[in-house]
């Protein structure tokens, strides 16, 4: 994510902070958010706001898209 987009995302999170709900999904761990936003300080500020009063649900396993890709790959090999 480039710097202006990361700061805009931070502003959106900050405006919603303690005023409304946010549902956010990610396939990245919290530890890698510094890489996503380009700086760990900004990622930490975003995570502080997101995780305060939050419920985190960690779902492990293969994604639906991954399963479908595997099925398509195996069906094309048979032909």
C-alpha cells in the first residue's frame, strides 16, 4: 500500500474509532501489517484502534478459492 493510501486508511479507522463497528478481514498476521502499510508506527496505530474493544476470530484452514483452484487443476490434468 502506498503512503497516501495507508494514511487515508488510518484516517478512516480513526473516524470510526469508538463510534461504530468495523468488520475487517485479512489473510495477513498482525505482525506483517508494518510491511503492508509501509511503516510499523502507522500499522501499530491502526491496530491499536482496531483491536481496542474488539473480538478477533482466527480461522485456519484452506480458503474456498484455494480449494476451487485445486479442483480445477486436478480436473484439467485428467483430461
